[in-house]
C-alpha cells in the first residue's frame, strides 16, 4: 500500500468513526416518517404534538430533554415503562408495547425533533 492509499484509508476510517459518534446506534436506521405515525398514536398524548410536551415533568423532545440518553436506555424505557420518574412532577409511563422496528422508528423521529 502506498502513502496516498494509507492517507485515504485513514480519512475514510476517521469519517466512519465520527459518524458513529455523531449518530447514536439506531438513529440512522429508523424511518422518521413511520416513527411519527407510531409516536402520534402512542406517545403524543403525553409527550405532545411534535414532541412539545405540555404536561409538567414529561420530557419535551423539542427541547432535547432525555435525548442525551442512549438508544438502549430509551428502548428500555419504552419496553418496561417508567413507574417512578426521576422528576416527581411527572406521571408514570406505562410500557408502550411496540415492536423493535417501531421503537427504532420512534427513536429516529424523536431524535430529529431537536435539530
């Protein structure tokens, strides 16, 4: 491998690494449009239209609240619910009962709201 090929390889590797750090696992794979449909049906009543929650203590996705958590943490919240929220003003969140595909789509959608 010549020096130019090594430089190109290092550049591609760097871009791939930065991409992985920038986009949480699952974010790029989800379908935002499908996620919005699932969100509107299952999440919008509490988290608000387009993620603008109006219930005290409920995370507002438009403001990026709780979106610093990993996809794994958010998936766990959706699957298991949150019976004792950290914010005492927040009501409990029941398990949502979504498929893994729907969860990935919802995560892609809510992560797009704070852009």
